[in-house]
C-alpha cells in the first residue's frame, strides 16, 4: 500500500499552460498545451500557431513520464503521439507523427500565471 501511495505522491502535476517552439521547414511555430491532470490521467488541448485547438487523448502521467495523442484534421487523420519527461517547469517531448513524416522534439515550458 505504501509503495502505491509513494508513486502517486511523486507524480508531477503538470496542470496548466505550457508553450514550446517547434522547428518546421517553414520556420518556427509556437505550440500551446493546456493540461488538466487528475492523478495519472491527463486531458487538455493542443494548438499550433493559428490552427484550431484540438483535444488531447490517451493522456497519462506516470512519475516523471507523460504521454498523450493529438489528432489533427477534419477526421483526425493525422496523429501525433507525444512522449516526454517532466523536469520541473520543463517537459522534453518527442512528437511522432503517423505516416511518413519525421518526428521532432520540443521543450515545453510552463507559463507562469
């Protein structure tokens, strides 16, 4: 019982707004993440530049690890799986798109309220 409580207690709480700069062939694009964490479950939204805001799915936080999926397009045809490591007010994320597109890495930084 104690080990389960220790794992839950040590999980980072990433609730809030985070921003990252994504390098693309067209230049740098700002990405906004808004996370809501409830224990190990993560929900929220993702938005790149002026694109529509989309819901994140399959979100979870385990200790200092985070993962979630972003589906883009009218029918969610483009999927970006995100995996990362939480380090205080930074999350180092690797984005792995579906299809033939190369993945990329970003560092998301917590926006102080």
